């Protein structure tokens, strides 16, 4: 965090005013979020500072506070941004698998989810962790909606029976997310990537088999 003396340095204030005037409204928001992303990856959640983010961009703290009321607001914005990045990673992975292969696409989703968590542990934690000020930030349903769509495809291709529909996503999501947490920020974080992905595949297949079995039994 910037010291009191630095915040009152006239040259610093002047620099902030000049820099902030060079940004359009949307450009400054994006620049602040980009700087916050970099700070988060380097220092983790505990080291995240809105004032330091402003300094990294080259604007006065007041310019940053104009767009983010406080650190909590910045954290919530980063969480929404992280969920979008997770969705993009999943979309890219499943796009490599034919739409006619519902099972392959679900396995790809699991792999992409866990791999992203391992590659971006700080962003994974800020998206889902307890440090967020607003739990409802997960109203960004983009990753979850991808899973729901793939499960609908699985039902359409008879991989899962229609009876699995009411609870399928609520079973698959926690299973994959739990493994991602163990692999990214838990006791599995030092395991080889190959081992983590193998376990991810096994988990996905086991959960889907269980859903199919349960739905079939319930229909009898």
C-alpha cells in the first residue's frame, strides 16, 4: 500500500491527474482490472490493494475509487471476470470434440475446469472463495450453463436417461469443482498434471455412471 508521504507528494498527484485524463471511461476500468489481475496472480488475495492497483496503472487513487467503491467491489469484479475466463477455457476445450460425442465433451469439460484451476489458482480462489464480499457474484452462470447444455446433449444422445435431468448438474458440478479445489489449492496441488487429469477423467466417468444407474433404478 502507498505510504502517507507518497500519497501527499505533489508530483504523484500531478501524475495521477495527467494519466487519468488519458483514459476513456471504459478504458480505465479495463486497465484497473488488468492490473488487479496481475497483482492477484503475483501476491494472492491477501496482497490485493486498490490503491496499489491505481498506482500500477498510473492514476490517482481517487480515479480508481470513482469506478470501484472499495476493495470489495474490485474483488467482486475480478470474480465475475474470472468466471468468464473459466468459461472461455471450457468452451475452447469442448470445441475440439465433435458435438455427437456427448461423453467426450463432458470429459473435456472436466479436464478444462481442473486444468484452469491449476493454472490460475489465485483467480480460481477469488471466483469461488469465501473472501468475496458478495456471494451472489456467482450470478455469472456462464460456466454452469455450459455444463447444463452438455448434460442436455448427453440425454439427447441417450448417454443419460431423461430421469437424470432434475439433479444431474447439481451432482456433476460439485464433484468436478471439489477435485479442482484439491488440485489447485489443496493437498493434490503438487501432484503431476498427468495424474490429476487421469483422476479427473475417472471422476467424471464415475459420476456419470452413477447418475445413469440412479435414474434407471428410479424409473423402475
